[in-house]
C-alpha cells in the first residue's frame, strides 16, 4: 500500500466501517470450563506466516516486538484530543481485538502486554479458545497505587486464573511505591516527593512471585530502577519507558512525554543485567516506528512494546526485523 494508514493518521480516516461485529456476552471467565460455549465462535487463527527474533524472560520465549494492550483496552494517550479514546473504543470491538491478536501471531508477535480490564481479559480467553497461542504479560489496574497489597494480590490471583504467562507491577505502581508522584509528563517528573515504600513493593513482588511465573517491575522514572537495583529487589525483568525527544510536543507537559532522561537511562541500563521491555517508545504515536524501534534497540532495550492497530502490524513487524537485522550500534549486551 503506497500510503499506509497508521495511528498517526488514524483520525483522518473513516475506521468505523471496519469495526466488525462485537462479541456477544458469554465469553469465558476465570474458572469457566474450557469447553464452554461462546456466543461468537469463529475458526482458529491461521498458523504463523512471519517470524521475529526472540529472547528469554524466565522460561518464556518472547518475540523482540511485543503487542501493547492500551489500544485494546481503549486507554489511549492523545494529548488533549478527548474524542480519541471513544474512537478507539468504537474501532477495537471484541471481535476486532480477536482479529488483531490473530494477525499479530501470524506475523511472529507471540506476546501481549496488557493491564487488568475484565472485558479485555475475557476476550483474550476467547482468543485461546479459538486456538490462539498469544502469551500474556499482565499487570493489575494499578491496585497497588494506594499501598494495598491485599487488593493487589486479589487482582494478581484473577490474572493468573485468566491464564497469564508473566506478571509485572505496573509503571504507575512502581513510580508511587518509589516516591515519585509528580506528573510523568511535567517538569518535575523526576522529583522524588515522597518516601519510598519499599516494604510494600517487596510484599507485592513476593505475592506475585508466589505463583511461580516471571514477575517484573514497571516504571516511568529512571529513579525507580535505581532504587530497585540498589535495594536488590528480585524482579525478573523491568518494563521501563524509553523514547527520544525529537518531536514537537515533548515539552507540552500535557500527556506528551514519558521518558525524561533517555540518554542517562541508556547509560544506567548498561549496568543492569535484567531483561528490559521498553514501552512508550513512539511517545504514543509522536515518533515514527522506524526511528523509535532503532533508538530503543540501539540504546539497550531487549524488547520493544508497541501499541498497534491491526492495520499497523505487518508494517511494524517488517520495520522491527529490518532494524534488528542491521543493528550494529548497541553498547548494552543482550540480557534476554
């Protein structure tokens, strides 16, 4: 296609026609029988048609490019364009999510990262019922934000019951437990305004690891990783933002910047031996994937997490493969 429609031009096109029919109620819930009838039963996803290089997180074999879950849960970052969330919700129906997951698998993406939204999790269960093999790396819906380990543990139990393959403490939770409560996109993003609650963070980590799955810690601030490494917290991997600052809205301080110190972060991560999933690499669509993926892998990320609509997947996988095949300027050893 000579002029590819992508998220950067999403609002310019008429996407609702491709939304497809929404799944009716009745998707599988935690504890439901694997043979339970679903209201919409389609054929199993086709077998893989593409490949991506992979790395290891624990015992999981993970594609270097991962599918981000925010667009599937309709949690979009769109600066001050308030209608975009609703537009994404109308496009990414349950049936469209199933199509997106199948398409991602066909092009070699074998892992999704997503937070706990029950309706979306039920759709993921339906994907597996139809024969899908996508792995899930999941986090709670910021249940630890107020320091409530019991609420966190209950949501972790739910995510394990759904069938999660790995777990992580979300970036919001990691930030707050390490004392960072200023707006991530504001000028005081790196100000540690509160005392860290490392005992709570450690309890949450233990609660998640009790399930025997790989468990990571998420963060938007570099200080979180510095604190966790210094404290010796036994996370299996990190999920940390990384992106360049070469886009017009980077200093807008309105839902437009998620990594304030990319150069310092890249230098620090050379000392860290845990696998690193980089997210927000395109600054929520402000940076083209060609530039974003190269910057991330060259600066030490072991995996890139990218939110993609279905019509972006083939193109973005091609870019990731091209970047990885020609990577010759990476200082950090592969940690996965």
